[in-house]
């Protein structure tokens, strides 16, 4: 079908301009086409990309990148969209750089109606570089202005679009100027919502939701549409939506496996997912738990309005741990997750044997049967051999005394966690560790003759904790431990491939970042840790970064500040198997743990001590020469400020190590070194060596002895220079031909610039934000140019010698600030299901303007909480943003308005007809009379008479669909009978799915029932022969969910209270004079008698209020 020009314009618009809702949608765009032209002057891709080659790929973006085409030169940038950009151009793979992902949508005057989708930080798979400023896909709209009409987000239309790519190779200098150019035609393009009902799990506020990849359903109410076993295949996306109340309980992911090429992504949707308790009595063990799962990416980047789309907030009640990986999980990436106020650790990673090899004690094997055991996760264990065969092959009684001397365990190779990536997270206010990565038990340190019990083994030798090879239980729920002893952790697996970077960690009780389990290929870099180790605890458990249990790891470009509330522990604690500690700033460490003052950097392990000889899990001795062969430590180019004890406490007695180019302030800070260590070019001096003394940016001042006086450790001593090529702020080193001392290279000019533009210099040297410092000649005139992004304005300079025509001119040693501000700011709006916010965001507002937003509750609801940028403000119908200069997020939560609590009031005075009129607040609900007859002989005026086969149906309005664990409610009525039957009910039958049930028993007693979890219920009844006297009686059933109890009243007197609990929607109508019998059509237990003045309240009436109803006052 041929499309007109206006149609083409609208289709192009719909790529980024979609229906906007408070749900904050994300979209997946897939595209395909072919290469139309290749211009390759340096033959960079001659054998890779050819004319006619296929182009395919996809990218994700969110609805914050909406249509602002009325504002020329607008750029919408989305970090959440940067979660994925990947394309293949005739075999060449392009991927978004995960360390700093973003996606931009640009609208320019010369491309009226065109959208340029520009991923920043693209990396190619054959070490080619991409000119990001020239990489774009142009969605042409025939140069027609883009309208404001919004289209549905899902469409597929064949059109002609252009794909441009410019490539160069840094090893071929000419290619950087004369780029390889590839042009293609995009012939097919499809946009779909990333999150739909079929791949979204909704959390609960009162129960754990478990997604098990082996099962066809989710364990947790409200997710009946999900089939994990079909959905969670490699490359799938599982969207996670928070509980409607805003307080999400636990989420467990179990037995879910992607692949190395196609990981499964778990991403927040509908705004921010907040794990927290509903009240102070709440308890969450682990907010987000992953068991036996591999190749996952867990990311809170689902909407750019929130930097951390997943948040754990333990300020209400108790949350023990934030995020945990257990049970042979592997290959998991975690990003944009905030964890705060946990009683224990923030992020916890452990992998170990669960005795799946069938390792059970001989006394059970001797029973000549296969007993049933359970692992630590309540899963049954399968014994792979008969007891006799297992005992013969795996249990060894060497001296024939009836005691098992050796038990073969699962090999450690089966317990390896590969590729743990933790980045761009915020961990703070934890009771113990910020990150606890791995576990003790990498090797056992004991002599087998001294420890014949194979079920109760010493651990790593680091702290004397005892570790089992495995653990198992004779009954579920960790009851009746088979392996005796009081320490329940088995031998740990190994970590291979650990990257912890770009995290903020603040106010941790113990270690901020702790890595164990004999990790190899480990890197910890670009993290900012403040107020570490606020609790005065054991030296091995406090510090900013701790590397333990034979870990091999590089620690570089981190800023570690003890602060006023912390700093009791070591800055970097590394009794490990080698690594580089370089380009870190460590300030205020070592105030004193339980064992006294500490050093800023401690690397010590006495390998000559016979006590520390190592044995593997099969009792084979491991010589130190084998373990430490080639494992050296290098402490280079760190800035150490105000260490309370030593700057470096170094004691390693094997291999050759080095301590070099470290800047140590103040001058009298000692260093304690023992072993074969090269100690060279360390500079103890005063704080005058730094700009602005001992505060950020910790940069070298002009004319100090630390400049150009460091040792070239790679060339002079053969040290691997991989971690030494850039300083703390990514400035190339050595910058002037020789290394400077400390974590930062000396620069004469440093530029500080906020986001929204670039700063370049003449002569060359500054290209900020990539390179924001350079060493120029002191007398050279430097001119700085500020280039604002298309959606920002340049606001001015600070620190210049003079400003000429908007340019900054400086000479000498300077720090210059460039200020950018957005032309239009974004207000993101989020509301729960009981109301909305208008205008519905994201809203674009010109900078410095005012914007009023209005909260619109659904009928019978009100604004119960309002927050702006995460901070609570007074709930109101309107909120005004004045003088807007930055992006904002406003979130409203609506709840039932208790002033409308009297939902149903049936006076039953109609005298005729089949409708019992409701005079309560829920005016669209009336009682439908089925067979009951009107009588003038009521308790007050008229009433309804039921003769044993009648009823009144109130329907199943959502406000009366009450879960006793979540809703308080009260049902009241007057009744008169000499018989029996249901008075008012919302049940599936008399004992199943009981939300509430009030009935007159055949024994003359009044009964009330309210449901519990597991389809159970509790009953309260009066004495017998009390209500069948033919007199009018008043009954009230009150459920108070805040106390988890319900109460029965008869004639104003309280008969008792019992436990109530979780009983979600049963889909049944509320009936008066009858109850349902298995479905929402059948009825049973019809009442015989009269009923008057029926009330239903969405609140728990007090004792005084019940008395007032009974007395008529």
C-alpha cells in the first residue's frame, strides 16, 4: 500500500512519540536491511562488510523520549534506553558500552521530522572505533514537520530509512581523519512494548513471589497469566512491577537460565520497584533472591526518571539482606539497584555444594534403604547410588573403628560462579557488609589426622570458623540437621571473573566491598566509598575494600573516604594471592577496630607459619610455592591521607612485590614493610602538596616535588602497566613523559563541567567530558570553548582569567567550571491504580517556567502520600513547581478515603420492587432482591423476609473485594429468626475461600468466619440457643488488618477475637440471606427469618462505634 506524506510523517513520529502513561513504558525496536555502499579507503572492513550484506539489530527506549519536535535542536537522552543497543552489519557486531550506556534522539531544523537514533559509546567486535557523532539511523519523513498525533506503539511497516556508520582504527592514524563509511538501507522496522501482561510479574506487599523457570506458574497471587517455563528462555525479558501499595515483599528467581550470547533480562517496569515492609512489625529476609540461575542481567534502568529502578528500603520493620545469589548460580550482572538500611548485607553472593552427590552419613546408608533428605532450600535430595554402593565407594573407615574418616564431596569445580558483574548501584546504611561476594572456605587449612570428622571441618584459617563440605537436613525448613555442629555453611565454590565498578557505597557497618572465595580475574574499580566500617568490629570484617581467602584481584581508581561516621577499618585489606592496588585515594582509614588502630593498605600473610599450611577438600597438602607461584602484589600511585596508623602494612614472604609512587600525607605517617619488596619513589609530605589541602579533587598543586618524580614501574621493573595507564579521573599517565606521585597526574588546567555539553581547548588537550585535564606550559594562553548539546544552553564560566565573546581564556594553574542547563526540563509523573496525575507525564517545561500538576483521585479515594524527587511532601490536590531548572519526579499514591467508609447502607424500607436501594457512599451498588419479600414489621420500619430459598445479591465491587490481611472492614445487620442460615457472606462455600461469613447456626448460635493463608479459616461463635428466640438481634463482624484479627459482636457485646490472614479475591458476590456453593452461580444455606439495616464499612469499627450502632446513638 502506498503511503501519503502525512502518513509517513506520523509513522516516523511513532518511533519515539508514543501514548504516554504514568506506567513509564519501555519499547523494543527491531530493524533489518542491507548495506548499500561501502567506502573503505584504508581497507578496514574489506573482508568484513560488503555491499548487499545484511543489517539487523534492536534497541530499547522508554517513553521519556517523547515527541518534542516543536522545539528545534532538541536532544532527548535516555540512560534506561541504553540498556540495549546491538546491531550486526554484514558480520560486524556493534554493542552499547555497558559502563556508560545512553541513547539519544535528536531533532534538528535541517532534518525537520527526522529522528536520529544515536547510541553513545558504541564498541565494535574487531577493535574498530565508531564515530558516535556520525552513527545514526535517519527516519525520514519527507521533510514534513512532525505533528503531535500519537499512534499505537505496535506497528510494522515497510519503509526506506538510511543507516550511516563511520569507522576508524586507532592503530591506523590516517583512518581517524579519513574514516571508513558504511551506508545501508533499513527496510523493515517494528516497535513493540517491551513489557506486557505476558512477561510482567507483579509483586505483593504481603507474600514472597517466586518465579521458578521449571514451573508453568508463578508462586504468588495476581500472576496467573505467567508461564515461566515457556517464557524464560535465552534472550527473554522478565519485567518486574512493584506491589500496587508501593511496598513490595520478597522476589525469588529460581532455576532460570539464559545463555552467554542471550542472557535473560530482569528489568523494572511501571516506575520504581520498592522493596519495603508495610509496617514496623514486618520482616523481609532477602528482598531479591536468585537461586540456581545463570546468565541473567538484573537492571533497575527501566525508566530514566529513576536512577535506581529497584530500591530496598529497610527503614520500616526489618529487611535482613537486599540482594542475594545462592545455590550454584553464575554469570549474573546487577546494575541500577539501591539497597539501604538492611540489618545485614546489601548484596550477597555465595555458591556452594548442596550435597546433590548424595553424601549422607553411614548410619543412614547402613539402614539398607534410601532415606529422604532435603537441602538448605527445602528441595529433596536424590541419592545416585544404593546405600551399599555409596558407602563402599564414598565413605572410608580407614581404621575399621566404625567412624567415617573420609567422605568424598562434590568437587569445587562444580561450584564455580563465573562473571559476577556489579555496577552503577547505590549501597548504604547496611548493618554488616555492603557487598559480601563469595565465602570463606576456598581451601581448608587443617591436618586430616587432627580432624577425623568429615562433616565438621575447619574453614579457611582466616577466622577459625568451621565449614562443612556440604549440608543437608532430615526434614524440610532446616530442621533436624544430619551434619552436626553449629556452623551451617558448607565449603564455598570459587569466583572466576568479578567486576565491581562505578558503585556508590556509604555507611556500611562492616566491610563496604568484601570479595572472597579464591576469586580470579577480579577487578574492583571506579567505586566511591564513604563512611566505611561505622561499627567497631573485628579487623577482618571492617574496611572499605577487603580481599580475602586467597583472592587474586586488581583494585584501582577507587575513592575511599572514612568520613566522620566511619573509617574504623582498613582502607584496602588484601591478604590475597596477588594483584595491583593502584590510582586509589584512601582518606581517614584505620581509626581502630576491635584489635586496635589499622593501616590504610594492609597486605600481609605469614606464609612461613606452619599453622597456615593448606589442604584441599580431599586432604591433599598444597605447597605455598604452588599457590603463590608468580603471585605478586604491587601498591602503586595511591594517595593516602590521614591514615591513623601505617600508610602501608606489607608482609609477604614469598615472590617479589613492589610499593612505589605513593603520596602519603602527613609526612610522619609510617610504613611497615617485610619481605622481598621493591620500595621506591614514595613521597611523605604535608597537605600543601594538594590543591585545596585534603579534600576533593585530591589533585596535585603547582610546583610540588611529586610532579614528574615517580618511577616508571613497567619499564624499570617489568610490572604489568595495564592498571597504570590512567589516573583516578582517567587522565592518561604519564602525561609529561614521567610518572607523577599519587593517584592523580598533575595538570595545569582542570575543567569541571556538568552534563549537557562539551568543553574543548585551543591548543588541543582538553576534550571534556572524556579528558578534563591537561598539562600545558605555565605561561601558555589557553582558550576554552563550550559547546552545548542541542537540548541545553551554556550558562557561563567560573575561574577564567577573562571571558572574550563567550570563550574562557586562562594561563597558569587553574580550575575552570563550565555550567550547562537544559532548555527544557522533564517532570515525570507516577500514580498507582486509584488515581492519576494531570498533565500526565513525562511533561516537558521550559527552563525557569512554572508547572502545576493536579492529583485526580478515583471516586471514593484520596491522595494518601505525595513525594517529589523521592522526598515526602504534604499530600495535596495540587503541587506547583516554580522556577524549574532541573528534572523532577512526582509520585502520588491514592488510597480509600475513610470518610466514605460506609460503602453500603440498606435500610430495606422500600416496601416493593426487586431493588434494595443503597444509601451508602458506593452509590452504584444496590442489592438485587431474589425472592425475599418486603415486610413493614422491621427493626426500624420495613425489612426483608427470607423463607429459606431467597437472597439479596450485592455483587462483587472491587472496593468490597476484601482480603483480610490487607483490608479492614465491618459487616453489620439486624436479624430475627427461629431457624438458621447465612446472614451475609463472601465465600466460595462454607469452608473454602472464606473472605468473611456471618451465619445463624442450627444450634441457635451466631457464627463468624474469616479466612487465613492456605485456604484455612478461623471461627468465632456465641453460646448455643441464644439467637433462635424470634427476637431482633444485632450482629457485627469486624476485621482489623493492622492487628491481623477479627472480632464478633452480638447485641453490642464482644464475643471474642481471633487471627485473620491472607485470603485474596475469590471472585464471589456478597450475598445476604445465602452463601455461594462452589461457584458464583450456585447458592446454599438460605436464611429463614427477617433482616434489616444492613451495613458494610471499609474500615474496622471501634468498640464504641459498634455500641453506638446497637443503641441507635
